[in-house]
C-alpha cells in the first residue's frame, strides 16, 4: 500500500506575506491549488491576470501580452499587501534576488512578516512541468530562469537573505502532499515544515 504524502505545514500567523517562488514549471500553481479557501487568505497567481486579459487579447501573441500581465499581477500584489487581508500568498518565479528582496521590502512597508517558500526542481523537470500544464516559456527566458535558479536553493539555506521571517526550500516530492497554512497566532510554536522539507531561519 502506498502511503499518501502529508501536506507541508507552514506557520504564518498574523499579518503576513508568503512568496511562493521557483522557476517556471516547478509546480507553484499546483501547490497553491491545494490550499483550502479560507477567510482572510488571498492567493495571487499571474494566471488569473492572464485569464482576465484573454477575452480582449484574442489573437495577440503572448510575448506582447506578457508585460501587461506582469504589470497587472504586480499591481494586484501591491494592492493586496496594502489591504486588511491577513494572509497574502504571492506566486512569482522570483529567480532574481532583486525580486525576492523587493517582495521582502513590500512586506515590511505594509506591516507584514515575510515568508519565502522556494520550490526546487532541476531544469529538465521544470520543462516537463511546463509541457504538462500547457504553458511553455520561451527557451531563452526559461534558460535565464534556470541559470539563476540553479544554485538558489543551496544559497537560501546556506545564507538566508535578510528581511524574511522564514525561508523554506521544498523539492517536488516534499511538496506532493500539498500545502497548509497555520495562520492562528499560537501557530508560532508549530513546526513550519515537515521533516521531508528543508528549512532555514534567516539570521
């Protein structure tokens, strides 16, 4: 009998921003789809913006739509961070350290604790994930993401960047059971990840 993989549990009590990052195809959307809808939680995925744009941009190559989708997504992220919503979860590749740093600063200026969850997969696995979901990133863009992401997991664990309340690194096997967020204020005492995941607390 195969044992089901239990969900990863993250403690994100109070007013928080959780960035779920990793190269395109890593499984971020799948992981976020496993989150139960609860009051006080908003999940921001750029696919929502892409879907909203689709009816008015039919026939327009996505390469031309992409800047608009990115602008819409980032505007929605800032709006959610400024809102009264307790828990904001943001889906971004964020393979660039500058993007991750900007998200930590956004959390700080909007009175939120920042938490980072990085999904670590190799480039071949991520490429298969893109074909499986039916959204394939152009080759040049994908390999730029892959180059930046190659050492990110090790760097995050070895030298966690400032500004983050917690940094968690998951491989696809550890993430297979889905994600649950402990948002109660007494969740501070809960283990932020299962033993199959790798986690580090920033200095």
